[in-house]
C-alpha cells in the first residue's frame, strides 16, 4: 500500500525556538515550535463543554460517553476531589501532581470538575495538548495573562504520552513561573511512573491514584448516569436492577456504559447484556447501526458511505488519530476503497466531528471504547461481533507506511492489555517483522509494550537492538521500562554472581530513569550485597567494584532525598579505597563526592575537610598526569561553592581563582568540552569577589564572562544578557559609571530581542535592565528620563513599600530611602526610619532632621500597638439586631450621614427596615412586616424608598416610600418588579429591568417615567451614581448612557466591547471613572472625560457583583458569589491587592461591603477575627483620626490633615502618633505645592 514519506520518528529530539507570534500566538506564555515551525504543544484557556443537541447525541453511544460532551454530571469521587482541592489551595506557591489510573477511571472528569470549581473561584485554568494531533486554534493570539487570577492550574492530559523533551519545555514555560501567582500542574496519566524531570522542575511533586469505585460510588454513578442518559433519550429511567460486582465496574466509564446500555435497550426494546464485554459489543453495534441508518435514510448525496467503508475508515482514524486535511485525504486514498475520498471524509466528520478546522479523522472516543472497537474488529476474539479479515493487514500497512507509527503501536498495545488476541494476531507479528516500529512509538509505546503479559522476552530484546546509541533523551524512559521488564529473563540466562551484580546495578539505574527512586535504592542495596559476597571470596579483584557500587547507592540515596544516609554510604566507599594505594584516582573522586553529600546534609565542616583532601589528591595526580586537571578543577569549583567558608581573604578566594585558571587552560585545549565549566567557575568567582566588595577584580571576572558568552554558540542568549546586566551593576558599584553605560545598553538590547520572542519569559528581566540602565546613566551624570517599556509589555504592579525600601538600602540610596519613608503611612514610616539610624545617614534639611529624630525615637512595636488602638476607635458595631446580609439591602444616603438596612425580624418571613442617623446616633424603624423587599435606597434619616413584592400566589409589585408617617405608594405594576434603586443628591432613580424605562424623582416635580428606547437601551437594570450625586450612568449590560440625575439629556454613550461581555454590575471608582464587572467575570475601568466613555483598563477576575470603591484605601472590588467573599483591587491598575489592613484585623473574608458616596463610611460584615461566632455588622469612619494613620500622607486632604492635629482623648502614644502623621502630611503638601521661579 503506498503511503506518505516516512514521518520523523516520534523520539527524535525537537529543535525548538521561542516565539511570541506567528499564526499561533500567545500572550502571557511562550510558544515552543519545531524546526519546521509547528508548535510542539498547544496551550489554551480551559472552557466548559458546550451543550449539544440531545437528539444528535443520542444517535451514537460514543457521543454520550465522551467526557467532552459532559452529559453526566460529576458524581462520586468526592474524597479524591476534596484532596485535589486541598492540594490546590494549600501548600507551596508551585506544585505538580501526577494523577494516574487506568483508562476509563474518571481522570478527565475529576480534572474537569476541579477546573470548573477553580475557574469559578477566580483561578486561571489552562490546558496543554501535545503533538501533531493537537488542533491548532484559529490564527491570532490567545491571551493567557493571569490578569487578576488568584491562582493558575495547568491541565496536562495523557502526560505519560508526552516525549520528555516536550514535557520539559512545557514545564519551563513562563506561564508557570509568574511571581506571586500560586501555580499547580495536574498531569493525567495511565501509568504510575512520573518522569524524574518533574522532580527537577517542582520541589513539591506528589502522586495520586484513582482507586476503583467503591460499591456505594458505583451505584451512585450508575443512578446519575442512567438519569442523564434517559433525559437525552426523552424517556423515564428504567427501573431494572443492575449487578455491578464485576471488577471491571470499578471503572467509572464501565459503570456509565452499563447505564447507557440499560437506557438504550429500554428505549429501543432491545435486551441489555450484563457483562462488560457484552456492553462494548452492544454499544459498538449501535454505533454501526447509526452508520447504516445515515446511509440508508438520508437524501442522496448527504451521506453516501456504506457501513463497511465507514467501518474501515473509523478503524483507520482510531489507529492514526487526527490528521491535517491534506494528509487525511492522502491516507484514505491509499486504502484503495471504492468510494470518493472527499465524500468519505465528509461522512466521517459528520459522525465524528473534528474539534477544529483544517483537520480530519478524529478518533472514536472515549479511548476505552476505541480500544474495544479495534479489538472487536481484529480477528481472534470470542465475542459475538463480526471481525474483519482486512483489519490486521490494514493495521500493519498503516503502521509501516509511516502514518504516525508511534500512535498505532501505542493504541494497539493499550488494547492488547485487555484483549489478549491482539498481540499474537496483529501486534507481535508486526513488530517481529520490523522491531524498529516499536522504537518509533517512543517511550509511551515502549512502556505499554513492556507491560503486556504475553509479549516474549525475545521480541523485547529485538526491539532493544533498534534503539540508537547513545540513547536520545526522549527514549531513555522507554528503554528503561523494557529493560526493567526483562530483568528476570536476563538473570535467568546466567548463574554467574558477578553478572547478576552487574545486572542489578544497571537495573537500579533503569528504575531511577523511571523516577522509581525507592525501588532504585533497594536495588542498589541488593547490588552492594551481591558484590559483598564477591569481595569475601576475592577482595583484591572486587573491592574497587564495591566502591563504585557504594558510590552508586549513595547517589541513589541522595536523589531520593536522604542526604545523611548518602554521606554515610559514601564514607564507606572512601574508607574502602583508602586501603588501595593503587586506586588513587578513585579515592580522589570518592572524596569529592563525599564532600558534596556532606554539604547537602548540612555537615559543612566535614564537607570542607573531605573536599580539601580531594583537592590535595587530585593535585598530586595532575602533577603526574595532566589528564587529571579536569578532576582538580572540578574539586576546586566545588570548594569555592562550599557553605563553610568566609568571603574576602585571599585564602578564601584562592580555590575559585585556581579553578578558573585551570578551566581557562582546558577550554583552550578542548573548547567544546570545557567552556561551560569555565563559565560556571567565572560566575562563582565574580559573585564571591562582589560579595567581598572587591569591585575591580569582580569587574575583570565579569568582563571575561561576557567575552566568553559573546564567542559561544549561545551568544545573545539569556546567560549572555544576564552577564551584561551584572557587569553594568558591578561597574556602577566600582565607581566606573562611564563604562557601565555601554554594558547596560548592550544588556537592554539583548533583553529586548529576547522579550520580543518570548515576552512572558523575559519581561521582568527587560524591565529590570531598563531600570538598571537609568541608574547607570544617573551615576554617569547623564540624563536618565523614564524609559518606557516596549510595546506589548505591561507595567508591573506597584512594588510593596518594604521591598522598594530594601532595594534602596542595598543601593545605599539614602536620599531616595528618606523620601520613600516620608511618603509612607506613619505606621510604616517608623520602622523604615530605624534603618537610616543604623546607616548613620541624616537628611540635610534641619526640619527633616528633626522629623527623622522624632520617627526614630519611637519604638516600632509600640507604634503598631498604638495604631491598632487608634484605628479600633474608628470602628463601631451596628446596634443589635441590624445585620448586613447582602449589599442589595444596604444603602447610604447622598449628602447626609444616614444608612438604611433591611434585615430579617424574629420570624422567618418578617422583615424590618431601619435607618441610622450617623451624625446623631439615632435609629428609626420604618417598616415591620412580611419579607419581600428586593432593594432599598436611603434618602436621609427616616426616609427610604424600596421596591417590594406583595402577595403570595398572585403577587403584585410596588415602589413605596417608608417614613415615620408610614408607607406611601409611589408606583405599582409588573414594570417595577425587581427595580434597581439608587439615591441621588436630589432624590432617587429607579431603573426598570422589564421595560426600557426608569422612574425619576429629582426634587423638581412629581415622580415621572422616562422612556429609554431613544437612548438605545433595552432596560435600565444597571445604575451607578457619581460621587457628587449629580451624574448617573444607565446600562442594559450592552450599552452605557451617561446622563444627569434628572435623566433630562444624554451626556455620553458607549457600547460595551465584545471581549468584556455583558455587564453584571456598575459603580463609580472616583470622579470621571466608572467600574464595570462582566457576567462571565472580569473588571473594566472606563474614563468618562468626553462624549464617549472609553475603557482604559481590563483585568480578568471572578464573576463579581455588588461593586464598590473606597477612595481612602485606593481600592475597588466586589463580591464573588462563587466564593461568598469580597475581592479587592487597586483602583487604577485593577491589580489584585490584599484585604485592607483594618478589615483584615477585624474580619476574615469580608462578604458584604458598602461605602458611602462621600467616601467617609464603610459598612461591612464577615466572620470576625476576635470571635468567629459573632457575625454582627461593623461601621468604619474613614475620617476618624485613627483611620488616617494607615493612609499615605500625600493622599490626605487639608481637612483630613487638620483632623490629625485634634486631640485624641486618653492615649498619649496615639496623640504623639497623630501629630507625627500631621507633620508628615504637611511636609507632603509643602513638597507638592508649586515653587516660585
């Protein structure tokens, strides 16, 4: 059978580059592509499965069972899901988990459930798909920037099928290495062996197994699946009993197959089989019945492929997987089917739609059903299903002709694990004729083959002969899996104990290559035991070999995280070799290794002594034979990196200098071998000299390192750019700024090139290089204006004050440090000022010196305690019986300090509406009666307008005014149902949700209705009032209209961008700034400085409602209903910020928050820190002197500054703190005032 040109073997190492663009582009992540320009893997935002047509789903069983259809809701596995939740929300900043189970056990479903829950709670969830079978998205860039996400979850399906080189590149992607963003990588696999590279990439690596379903979970899954499938069929769930005791029903998919068969048989009048094999036969019969129905029943030309042709096409697609459309046409044409290729591909796509454009031959899913289809199509099974005589030859031809042979072998091997006839009837003859086909399957295929119980050792050894030497990295795990399987066979071929010892030593290495560290340690111990018997019989012959075995065991222990045991075992190797003067090189190497194990165990003094002995012995050896110079240089490099040493004296630096000199000589003789070691040694020497303050010597080492990188194959890469950035820093510190500037400029140029190719990876380094270059320019006395970041690079979030202070202190920029201190809130300024006292610096201005003296005279702990007392006085508990249940039932008045609340009374259906006069501390009850108010608007003390529902089964809707005089009906009718109410400076506005209109009372006339259709609004379900109360924004979620509060004319309009989605809520974030949240999540800031409001900042967030803005805290935010808590964001950048300090001290996870229009009062509720049982509401006065202590001095108004000068009764420490804050605010005001020319 003719075929395409042979594909590149799956194991061949991928040449790759990093790119930020091309037809497939990403924002916020790297794109790794092959030498041919094809992405090695694809990253995409996780999306919930779309709802599909019920009738279409019910046509084919595979559609209903496919996890991507999400027909059956998540059921069972609650314990495992809870464990995954804890793994995501607890623990270190970054972690990976290998979730493994047989196919059909529910890995994809539990991962999808976890993804959905995390996405709702504000996490960013991304999927990774590997290989040429991955479907390319439409041209353009996918934005994967976190933008407000509280964490990142990456889902990697079929992780055990990924070549190691591609998995390594994925784990190194910048997406997974974002400062401050908790990151989790969940890898789904059938096999239990996680590759060792995961351990290297993540310090926190864990494994989790999905065990077979319990009897209780089996029944629960069955009942849920039966109900879901019955709904799709449009029938009642059958009540027939089911037997789920068979071990196969430990699989989630098997239970769902049983449920589907029960429903289908009930709906079609068939008889349902009971055994698992019979279920597969039944479902595949129904699959083929649909092919026949389509061919027989549709109009001519709509589905022309006969069932036997579809059978062979589906068989082919199952083996080869998705292909580009052109390749798929060539493949189908090569089968010699007597049917038009284009029509056949179209018919196949109608039954098995590809997930994206440009591809064809999407495989039957789920995988387990596809494997059953292969098995039942191939001859040799006992099931009641017709096998096809063409199947073995077709499988062999497709595999040998180069149609992704790796997938074919892997799929056949996976199916053969459950269907034993596949091996002898198809797979093994194929491999026997061409063992190299197994190698083309890569490590996943080799691993599957090694697990087959009936594969012969002879066939596996034939496969081994086809693995190239040296073994490519991607084939190492597969080769190791085959050799581990062959251990009993290799041992049985000989009785020689020396050979057995060698085989065990190799076996330990193979287990380590599979990441099975504990087994590797056990096998290495067994090797030592076996060699021990040989040593007893012939010490002189086997003692060197024993030393090597002990060293190997020490290495295995070290890799398993057992450094103390590793050091003890290595000590035995050292003592053994000390007795052999003829093995001096081995002793030197053993001493060097012993020093490294001791260093890792924290036994630094012993490590230093062992290394010193290694250096002495290597020195003697190198004098006798120059070949040992590399060993000496390596030992000296180790010595330079030891923990127990000082930095600064010549003796301390001598090892590093000598190591550099040796590597320099060796690099001249053999550049390819020794230049990397020279670069490493120079890096260590440069850093040691810099830490010792020996700047000129550090500069010379840095210059040599830069020159080395400039002439290396990696010139212009990350290491080169880093070396230049560090050279610029060293030259500046050495007082040579004129030389620092050109080095910094070259560094910026390199980082810009790198950032253009991979913005997410190199953005931070470029910004740091730009900042460093500005410092060098200032030091050189040259203009250093702000250098904007290149296009496409977002500015980083504000740097915390303590971080910026540490940077300035390290640079010894004490004037800048003083300005930072004075700009910080006084509670932060006091501890910051203490560092200036330690540094011996004082400001030149006498007034500033006096201010510094006052700051440093205070004890930081006492300041913290005093500030806590002061801010506590700014918070009062609302009177008993008043609760903040949700923000819709809380309202501040405009223009007067009044608060209205609607709270439940003592009865479950009673409601109380009250107002609080915050100026007079007066409480008024305006309504007590049946619950039913949907919104309230406070007009002032004793005045509330509310929307309510009256009546039971036949309700009607009213707009009423509650006051001391009693309720007054303002309007009634369905139109006012669930109206949105907002108070204004002169009255109130009621936005109508069910009609394009609003009701307005602006104090000029009676209540009037305004039609909004001429303004292009479908309704007025969203309203926001400006802080001054004289402007209003109306929206139906898709369009914004800016108007006056009397709704007498349009001041501006805008359409909500499609990428923002329909709006869920609105609020003003300050004068001229509007904040909106989307129904699908996300926040957007709008500027209202013209006739057309324009969006300026967008941030991905959870779905937020009840938006608010607290200008004094510089925050905005809203309630995330999915979490039941409030989120906070910077009011300008929308970057996520922590809970404001005062709130964090009083409540955990605020759940309700409202701010008064003038920004003075904040009403909030949550679980109190002091007494979690107490859920009462709190009111915080932001104009209280104690509240102002946490504000930056420059943000205080004159009125607020004057408040600081007021007396604080009864607390001398607080009074002193307030006066100090007052002086800081006066200094800030003075510096911000214009100076005379």
